[in-house]
C-alpha cells in the first residue's frame, strides 16, 4: 500500500500537467489578441505599412477588406496602436491616410516595418467597386488632386478610384517638368495613386507629394 501511493501521486500530477498543456495549446490556436470580448484576427503579415497622404479622419484603404471593416494597427517599434476603419480601396492590404499615420509613426519615418494588423470587426458584405470614368482620350483628369505614392512595388503603375485597369495615365510634375505614362493596375482611394517605381520617375528628391501635377488620360 505504501509503495503504490507515490505512483498514484505521480499519475495525478501528470494528469494535471497534461491538462495545463492542453489548455495552453488550445489558447495558442486562438486569435492573437482580444478586443471587446471577441477575438481579433492577424492579417497583412510581413508587409510594411505606409501612407497615401490623403486627408480626412484617421482611416485605411485596402485591397482585401471592404469599407466599414475595423483594423487595429500597432507599431511594434514604439508601441503605439490605433483601431481604424477601412474607408475605401487601394493597392495595399492596409494603406494609412495622413491622420492615421500620424497616430502611429515614429518622427521622420514614412514606413512602419515592424507592425501587427488585426481585424476587430467586419465591414460590408460587398467590396467597394471602381467607378469607370468616361473621360475622352488626352483629356486632363484628376484636376486639383495631389499626387502621392502608395508604397507598392512592381513595375511603374498607378491605382485609381476613377479609371479601370489598363487605362494609360500621363503624370507630369509641374515643379520639375518630369513626366511619365503609366497603366492603371488596380483600385485605390485616389484619382491617381502612384506606386514606388512610378513616383521615382517624377518626384523631386526628398518629397512625398506632387502638389502641382498634371494628369492626362492617354
């Protein structure tokens, strides 16, 4: 009798330990964060975040989530976090506008390389659609718009909320006379939002906006 008691005690300890491991394993399989009593799902993993230079209240445009979705963005380098609504479409998983970037950025930095993006609530069932412009060939478009960059890679191109994929747009920076003609490659929240390669062709060094721009449909 005395010899069996330690075995039973060990068995009970192993049972308790196994139960704890099961609980931990189950917890590891859930979403990465909890907000308001519900689970949040991590998205846009491995992607650096940048901004579109668009104004308005803090918000995000996305090529994955419909308007109304709420995303929580955390800058892991400074611990700043904000929960932001998706307000339109872009060529990125999560593209911040000016006000959203200001809430999260480190001074002087235009990219958030170390970040987490989590879905905390779903938006509308249907994704926003691109409005097809009826402008004639060679006509000036996007009048009064500031042209900026999306941070997307790839061959020179633009995204737009007015022109369908395949439309050719000629962008001229009136401050330095540089010009480029690029295809529309997807939707965004802007009339003409350039990717990195396109913006490099017309930018002035150190500037992230083209305030005096001429955009023509060719």
